[in-house]
């Protein structure tokens, strides 16, 4: 069993956004309760509101890395 489950919602605040390569963004979020990290993990971000809605809806999938 994973030490942290994606079934546990947490609030994240966007701290940094930087284009590191064409079409690739580095985004850094501030979370109150930092989850444990296991290589290969990902998380799902639900956007509270979208200025420009698209066909993907309000969910986005991200890979995790440590800093």
C-alpha cells in the first residue's frame, strides 16, 4: 500500500510557473501536508475554475519530483 493515496484531497497553491522547454512547464505548488514520494507516482489536480475551458475539463495529471 502506498503511504499516500490520491483519494486524500489537499489544497495546493501555485508558487512558481516557468517554461523550461518549448511546450513544457515547470510548476511548483505549496501544500500544507507534503505527501511521501515514491518514484513513478503522479497526482491529479482539479482546477477550481478555468478562464479558458477546454475539452479536458477541470482535471490535469502531473508527474511528481523532489526538490
